[in-house]
């Protein structure tokens, strides 16, 4: 067995777990004990906050000791199910696990079956918690990737590392440190977690042939911290248009842009931050219901606005009859220019890496020298978004052809106006 990384070498700190409420969470574990080791404190917190939970365990963990014969594996599988039941009781979690019974140490070969099973249990969830998809254990990788494939577009996805703490370097650059957050356990949660871990006796003691325990003290030290660390797992593709079409089908104004103070304040600050009173040609991609479009129309000679959702296009045309409102999607619908002002409001973080790069480059190319690009985005991470608001603004600010002339950051959104050099 490879040597464990000592606990004292892990000194990196992370922002606090977001103070967000969830209605229903899908918890995915490759083996019985993963969820307790990696997420017990958070699960206790969610339970106390009223979140309902479905715990799906992919395997019985019967192959923990590879040299065991078939009978010993069956016995160990039954024992581990009993251990998990006692562990959940110790945590005060009244959860009846869903046991898939897939082969331990062979989940990769059953990925399709695992995705389908998880998809059935993921419906209606707004939080999906899974093993880190890059954890150095193939079963954890398979379980994490299957959970991501099964999760609804509207669910926040977070992963918990397990063997990363044992076998990866604290200085590794391929670990998604920027997406890490830590949940700080209360004294009671930490005590309950310790009691729950003690229930996994099959993993704490030597195997049937005297094999070393799966969880020796060096490993357990990683799970006796006052914090648990989670990585946000954003989607790797642009948000599907169907998701926004669903929102418009369910409400005339799904984001309440006409009534919410957040929207009104953000819009007023954006308009006040535009350095010119009047522009020639303005382009507003992702115009939505047209509330901002209507305001921009009074500040320019020509306004081109577009949105990929037909219902939104109809609303925007009604709100801003003087504008040229089209059906279109970035980056394809960006005009070739010359453009005096681009306005991006709550759009860029919904784009995957390829679409974001193409959108930024097409916009910069279309801007005339001295033209402006205004961007304003919500800072909390939307579940459908591959990026967060801060990240896309950093990308804009780093572009060599753009110079930042206005910046505003508060607890809700970031606004930048950048000028084409």
C-alpha cells in the first residue's frame, strides 16, 4: 500500500459553505461509509435545516479485502449494510439507504446501469452530493461521474473527496482548489461523526487474513477535522436552452426583473455606469423580457437585441418596439460590427468554455476602437452555469484588447465597463 499523506501537510483553507437552503438532496456513495467520512457534518446540518434526503449506495463494499472468497465477500457486504444503518442512527439521520448492489471495485464497468439508477432518484432534487469524480479510487470516480450525468440541470452539484487526502499531493495543481468550500462542523456534529465512524468496525480492524485495516489511524486523521471540504461541480456544457424555455413557460417574468429590488438596483447602476450618454449601435445578447432593452433603446441610435427563447423574444419586442429584437444565440448571433456598446447581463456564466471564449472574442472583434462592453452578473453560482460571475468578469478584465474603466462589486453582483483599446 502506498504511504499516506500526513494530515498536518493539509493546511489549505477554503471559503465557507454557502448559506443556502435545499429542499431535497440526493446523496451518492460508492461504498457504505463514503458519505459519513466525507460529508457527515454537512448531512447533519442539512437534516436540521429541513432538507429531505435520498442516500444511494452503489455497492455493498464487499471487496474491501481483495483476497476474500465469495462467502467472505457476502458476509462482509451484509456486515457493511448493518454498519451503515448503525452509523446513520448515530448521526441522527433517519435515512433508509437505497442499495444498488453493484459489484464493488468494478463500478466503471457498470457506469450505464449506475447512471440510469441515479437518474430515477435524482428527479426533483436541488442538491446532488457525490464522491469527487477525480478521487484516486476508480469506484469513487465512477460514482461521481455517474451522479453528474444523472443530476437535473437545476440541481447544485457538489463533491466530497475521500482518498485524495491520503494519496494526492497538497500542492497538486489539477485539484480544483478554486471551487473548494468548507463546512465547519459544530461540536455536536463532530462528536456524532466520530461515533458514526466507529460503527464501521469492518474497516477499522484487520481483514480476515490479517490484512491491514482499510482505515488506519493515519487515514482517520483526515476525517477528524473540524471542517469538511467540498468541490463545486459545475456543468461542463452551456446551459440548455430548454431549461430557460421551461422557466418562461411557467411564468411571464421568471426572474421578476420588473419587481425585485435586486433587478431594479442592478439595472439602474448599470445604466448610470455607462460612460456615454448616447451610443450609436448597441447590442444586447440574451435580452430576456426586454426590460433593460427598453431603457437602452433611449440611449442609442440603433439597438440590436436577441434571445434564444421565442417567448422572451416576443416579450422583448413588446417592451421595446423601437429595437431590432431577434431570435438568436451567442456566439453565433453576434453581429460583425462595428458596434459601439455590448451589454451582457446575467448571460456569460451560462456558457461553457468554448462558447465563452468565442463570445468574448467575437464581441471584442465587433467593437469599434473606443467602444464599450458592459457586463453585470450575479455573484452566487447558478446551478446551470459552468462559471460563476466573478470568473467571467476576471476573463473580461484580462483580455489584452479591453481596458476596465468602471468596476462595482457588492455582495450580490459585479459590474464592469470595459473599453476597446
